[in-house]
C-alpha cells in the first residue's frame, strides 16, 4: 500500500496537464553497433553490471515483424540497488529496477539512447529512495554522455 501512496500524487500531476517528460533521449553520432558496444563498455568501466541485452527487433523478426534495430539493456550498480533493496519498506521500488536503457535506430538511420526520466518520479518516492535514484540516474547520464561523445 505504501507504493500506491507514492504513485497517486504523480497520477494527479499527469492528469492536471503538467505532465513531465517520462523519457529522456540522446542522439548518438555513432553507428548502432558501435553505440551498443561503447555503452556496454562504459557501463562496465563505471562498475555497473550489464544484466540483460534484449534484442527486441531480433525477437520480433522471428515472429514475422521487420523493425529497425532496438536493443533494451538492463544495467545495475550494487552501490545503489543494495541501498534500496536492503529496506523492506523500499522493496516495492524494485519494480523500477534494474535501470533500463534503450538503444535504437530510426528508419532514417539515426541512433538514439533513451531511458526513463527518473527526475519525473522522484517526488513520488521516499527521500532516501529519491536520493539513491537521483545519484544512479546521474551516473547513467554520465555513461550515456561518454558513449555518444
């Protein structure tokens, strides 16, 4: 029930017309394969674990759909996740874990990296959770910046 109390104020904000951007998108000047490879390398160099790499275009192509490349990467840093998961009251927030980053190519050939706009959710979280989420979000932003430079 604690999680419902965190989400309801955000739902009210969304319906009031003042809805924040829920996704942050950064354009890469690299090819799709290079962006994907560099992101994974930068995440590992920063001490993050790459838990899953989900090739959505590949999975859907096996079902008859043809899409431009889309890969969703799950990354995690124990420095942040352990602080949240160690507290029973904060464990419902695990639904937002691990951090997910999408790397995709448009039909025009442009490559982008997108992720959840964490700051849009921080007001709905308990202060300690918001602090941890903001810190991890900043680190992911730095990893992305190093990827696209």
